[in-house]
C-alpha cells in the first residue's frame, strides 16, 4: 500500500474487472451470496414451519419431501439450516459491528494522538488479548445467562482490540504521508483528517479484517451454541443443531452432516472473500497483474 | 534489552492485577449459591447459612478478594467450595491432561504445517500449491468439534483403534494415556495446522522475494538449500508468533474438545466449576491461564531475538 | 482401505478376546453423567453421591431393596413399642469399618445425633427431626425414641443420608469415605472416575466383583461411543433419548426400561397471574399432548401421569383423562379466563435432557393456543435460587424424584405456591393414619384434588433407562431410590 495510493486512481470498471479475475474473490463471493440469500429467503419462506414440532414425523432420512431429512422433533432440517444462516449472520454481523464501532475509533484516536493515549490503548488491548476468548465467552454467558444476545456481546468484546490494532497500525502508516502533511498545513484538525484521509485509506484493511472476524464470529457462535451457551430454542442455530445431532450420529447421520457442512461452507466462503479482497487491494499483486 | 524486559514484566504484572479484579467482580454477580446447590431442595435456610459460614462465603467482598489475591502470590489458590480440596491440587490433576494435550496438538500442527508451507511456497502458483492451499482453506473453516465428532465415529466406534473418550491417567502406563489423547490432539491440531501452513507459506514467499535470497539463488545455491537454510529461518518470526498464540489458545481453548472427549482437563474443570458455582476454582484457573498467555507472549518476543540476530541489538 | 479395515478389526478382536478367555470377569466400568461433588452421603443432596456409595461403601441400619422394600442392614432386627414411638435395634456383630475399626452402637448414636444436631449440614435433616433421643443400651443394641409415631421411620433410615459413619472418619469421608459396605473406596481421579474395590472381611454375602469403576461421562453423545467401543460396560441410568435405538439393535447389550420415583411436572407458579386462574391452568392442561411430549423428550419411554403420583404405586389412580388433549377446549378456556389472544410467559429449564427437550415441545404446544413461552435455560444453582427459593418464575419443568412426595403440595411456601386447605386436611389425616386401606383411599383423594386443580402440568413418570453388557446381571431394573447397588452384580460367563 506504500506507494500506489494517491497517484492514478483506477476507474470502478477497472477495479471490478480485476476483482472478477480473482478466483478467491469470485468463489468466496458466490458462496457468501448463496448463504446470505438463504438467510434472506428464510424471512419470507421456508419449506416448513420450524416452530411447529411434529414429533410423529421425527428423524426421517433425506427425501424429496424433506431434502435434508427431519430432526428429533420432526422439524425440517433444510428449513432450520436456512433460519440458522440468518441467525449465524445476525450474530456475526452485530459482533463485527461492535468490534468495528468501538475498535476503529479507538485505534484511529490512538494513532492520531500518540503518547500516553496510545500507550493506554495498547495496554488495554494486551489485557483483553490475555483473556482466552472462548473461556471468557463461557464466563460471560454464565454470568448473564445463555442467549444469542449475550453470545454476541461476548464475541463482540473480543473483536474490539482486533479492530483497534488493525486501525491503529493502518492509520500510523498513513499519518506520515505527504497529503496528510498538506492537510495539516491547510489547518485541518486531527479528527477531520482521520475522517477525510485516514479512514478511506484504511477501509480496505478493515474490510479484510471484517470478513475474517465475520468468519470467526460464525465459528464462535457455533461453538458456543454447541455447548449450549449460545442461541436458544426455538431459534434454529447451526451449532445447536450439531449439539442435538451428536447423540444421533449412528441413527440419523444427516442431522450432523448438514449443519456441519453449512458452517464449513459459510466460513470458507468468507475466508476466500477476505483473501480475495486483500489480493485485489494489495499493491504488489496489482503491479504483478 | 534489560530495560525492555523490565518494562514488559511490569506491564505483565499490572495486567494480572487488573485481570484479577475483573474476574473476581464479574463472578460475584453470577446468580446461584454453591451452598444451596450442595444441600438441595430439602435443606432449611439456616442450614444453608451454616454451610456458607463454613465455606467462608459470608465474609465481606473485599476481605475475600484480598485473601484470594494474597494466596495467588504464594501459589495458594484457596480451597474448592465443592470438592473441599486445595484448588492447586485440582489444577495439578487437570494440567497433566491439558498440558500434554496442548503440546501434542502444537507438535502435530507444526509437523504438518511447516512441510506443507515449504512445499506450497516452493511450488508457488503451481497446481500442487493451489491444491494444498485449498485444503488449508477447508481446514481453517472446519469447526474443530465437528471434526472431532467425525474422528470419534471413524477411529473409535468403527475401527475401534482408540478409546472414544475419557482419560485413564498416566498411572496406568504411558501408552494408554497417549492413546486417549491422540484423537483430541488431532482434532485440535488440524485447524491450527491449516492456519499455520498458510502463515508459513506467506512468510516464505515474502522472504523469497528479498534480495539476499535472489543473490543466493544467482550464486547457484540449490532451491532446497535456499529454502531450508535461508528462507525458513528468516520466515520464523511470523510463524513463531502464531505458534505462541496457538499454544495459549490450545491450553485454554480446549473446552469444547474436552467436552466431546470428556477429558478431565482444565477446560472441563472450569465448565464444571461454573455450573457448580465453585467460583474460587473458576477465578484461580482463569488467572492461571491469563498468566500463561502473558508469559508465552513474552517468550515469543524473546525468541524473536534468538531467531533474528538483527533484533538483538535493536532494543 | 477395505482390506486395512478388516485386518485392523481382526487384530482388535484378537486382542480383546485373548484377555477375556479365562474365568468370568470381575471388574465393571459404569458410566454416570454427573460427578459427585464429594463422597459423603450424609452431607450433600447430589444424587451422584448415593449412586456411587449407597449400599456399596456405606450402609445404614436399614436399606431399601430393588423393589423399594425396607430390608434389615446393619440392624439385623428391631422391635417397635406399642405406642409406635420407641424402636429398639439389634445390631449385627463382627462388622468392621474399612479402616479396621469395629462397628458398634456408639457409631449409630454418633451418626444419628450428627445428622440431626445443630451444626448438621445433612441435606435431609428433616428426616431426623422426629427423633427425640438415641440411647446406647449395649454395644449391639440401640434404642431410638420418636417424638410422635411415624409410619415411614424405618424407610427413612434406609436413605443414603442416614448411613452409619464412624466418628474417627466422619470429617474426612468427603475425600476418603470409610464405611462398612462390601466395597471400599480406592481412588478418585476428579473429573474422570471413582474406583471401588472389594473390601476384605465383609460381613454379608460374598460379592461378584473385585473392582468397580464409576466413570464420569457428561452426556449421551459421549456415552454411546464409550459403550459401543467397550470402554464402559454399563450405563445403569442414562437418558439416551433417540440414540437408544442404535443400542437396542445391538445384541451385545441389554436394555432395561424401569421405573423411577420421578414425577415430571410443568411446575406452575400458582400465585402469579395469570396462573392463579384455574381456567388458565386448565387450558394449559388441555393443550399438553403427552404422547408427543413423551415421544420427543424420553424417546417414548415415559409413562403419562395425571397427578403427582407414581403409576407403579398400588395407590395410583389414572387421572390422565381429567383434562384430555383438546386444543379447541383449551382456547375456549383461555377466552373465558380473559386471555382470548393468549399471553407471554417464561419457562425456566434446568440442565437435564427431559426438561430442555420437553421444554421445547411444551413451548411449541402452548404456541398452538396463543401462549408465547420464552425459554430460559438455567443451571441447577440458578434454578434452586430463582425458581425454588425466590419463586421468581412462571413455569418450569422438573422431575420430583423423592419417593412418595405428594405431601410437598401441602408444604407452606413450597415453590408451587399452592395452598388448598382441603388438600392439606387430607395430608394431615394421612400422617395420622396407619391403616393401609384407609391410607390408599386418602392417597387417591389427594391425587384427585391435585388433578382437578391442575396445580401443575402433570406430564410423565421419568423412565429409568439402564443399558449394560448382556453378560452382566444383578443391576437394578427400577430405581426406587437413587443408587447403583452392586452387591448382586456379576458377569455370567
């Protein structure tokens, strides 16, 4: 990112063309859109109503009627996967939002001010990083009770120092640039410079980190729900489905198969997307391309 | 270097003090009473109060905190409410499971990741590289508890090669104990290996682009020698950083895997202690883990200096 | 690959069978879901304590047999005075504790006085409240005088909380239990397993096992592979739900469905609006489809109940038809009660399978009549505090596992918040009645009152699902008390 930035801004068309030539980006985007579409559709329509338990229909193997089979309460697994997608996305999205919303201003502030503010922020980061994340999430949900909201908060808290660190590092590399010096000479204050010059230039970094944390958030939600501390019924959750399925691996293997694949696919898609975005914006690959 | 070390130690100590306050206060507000849990539904309130007195739960908050904090300094973590044995004994019993598990997983992860990273970096852009990195992507995305479930059904239930879970203890021989740790270690190691191999590859590619490597190549040094002798050594810093993080994660983050394999490790101890409201155990174990993370990070920083002599003189 | 598997399996079988070729096995590994917090049955309510130690390590004056009958144990016989207040126990002689010390009348006096003393932390202290005095007549004779006659006294002495401990070891039993039973404690690897071994010089019939290990397996997901892979040979009481099917199909195992004393109820806060309205409670009762509930929450194994009484008890009346499953009727009742559009309420669920799974089904069934239940999962510690003690709840699901406990509905301030003088009168009369026929009649009346009042949603009697190796025999089929009595257990080949 060091030298390319302000010189010759490429057109949007060029950027899109470069993006579409990137295999990671295309595959990642396709998978992510598929999951997102599934989640969106689930708001309006699912093959079956999963809030109605029809115990008589339970544990049916996959068929034309139930593509992914039914679970131990007779719910349609495909419908639950769709709603689970919505749940996973919502949890991860809000958790990333918390992380960005708090972490990015903190990081930019520390970079703009330096000195003891910067030092304090870094020590705060060290403090949060010193707590094993999953363990702390377990403690938080123990204190406030297991629920999707508390899972979001627990995951979100640990996103804060991540974004603070990325934003600070990115901002620090922007501040010594000439155009910033020019802006300062023109009398712009630190907050205005951060808004107008620093943030736009670290946006791609934040976007990449955002997709990574999004993927980690989905994994974390699944893990917490799998141990019973995340999303609670009747809301469907992929991790929760695995928890319910694990005793039935021999009797009804599809119950463990589909939610596991859903998690794998969603995380894979996001990671590929993140890699793709990083590649597209990385000046070295651009020069090569 | 000494001044730097001193500063790091001071900051570490301050972090521990703040952490102890956070943990203590947070667990104060957990609903539920360990004494009532012990005595159940038939016991009278007076009996519960009596037991609370015996457990030392009726002392003021500040007294309990100071008692506990003073104990921590001398490695006396107090007495478990439920088990009524010293917490340190409980931790020791669990560490003999968690520590070897974390070490085996880390070793497995490294043994898989470094060769894969080298292999992919050496064949950068070729089909083999793409394939290896595609597998790594899947490995990163795989929830480790799901992978663990699959492993149990293949290797324990179907093939019956290893036990499905539990831990026989080191007293019954090293081999049965190791056998019990193989599957959980593997389940933990695979996603970590996937991450580490990606980092190794990226770091190697970075280093391979540098001038002195080009010079070495130009001088006719064989590819293998370039990779092993120069590149890997210089790519070690990011790799070590990740390994340090992973070790801390493996020690504390095994809660879910320990549940799948019902291993009596630190993670299960915390889980159990939280549900039983054995708060002194939770507090002490969390502090131990926080301290471990701090020490590991410090060691990683110091090891940079060993790997890269240039850094030795800088600070 | 296929060939590999065959070779490996063959090797595994060869290894396994070579060790089993000798005489019958004398060791047994049992899986249990919860770990005891400590090993002293006289100082804790956790069922897991009794499940390891009762009848195996510790013994009482009397004991409860596999069908719930009272049997002599450390007291070989007794006489009861005509006024029903004085019990004179003749103790067995020649009994030794595992530390080698002799068992005698002083130990009995010590144990009973300790359990009812001022500093007692016995979880069932109430059992000992009727005792007035305990006297040592001679080393093998103890006289216990009650304040009032009590028909269930001998039964109460058979509880795990009433086992006899020695003064020298009472304080250390939590860590190193010393009893008089056929097994002595060997080792406790915390979080993992508790090992008992055969005690030397046991006074009673010789036992069939040399070693018994209770392995802690937290959930069914882990229990099934452990069983299938042979690590564990018995799961005496393990709720496996639907996974049971795969074990049932396997001839290596015996699956025994027995009864427990656990009436599983939808606990209802009878003083909290809208549940203080009988019509609302009746509507809930009509909205419960017990068949679907039992299929979904217990794999079809529970027995439906219509009141708070165990179906295998001779005094049981079938009241499941009092408010049959009828959604239209339920909606009608809700309308009459002034809730035509239903209402919102909470359902607090403790961490047990029947409650968590049953709760999901109940919530779904209540949604059919417009009652929107928010499920709140709680740990036992929170349940005891919020639901049981502070009565801060609307609905909960829990199994009341104490035998013959219909009298809890007459207790003041019990967490159901139920207060019906007519019911209390029946229970008072019951306590003073010793005639069996009359008692049965009173029990039937009590059941009827509770059913009519729809105090709680009466769901099902919890099944005891026991699974063990087909070659093991002697484990209890039913669970009249929470125990794994291993004294008759042996391998048959």
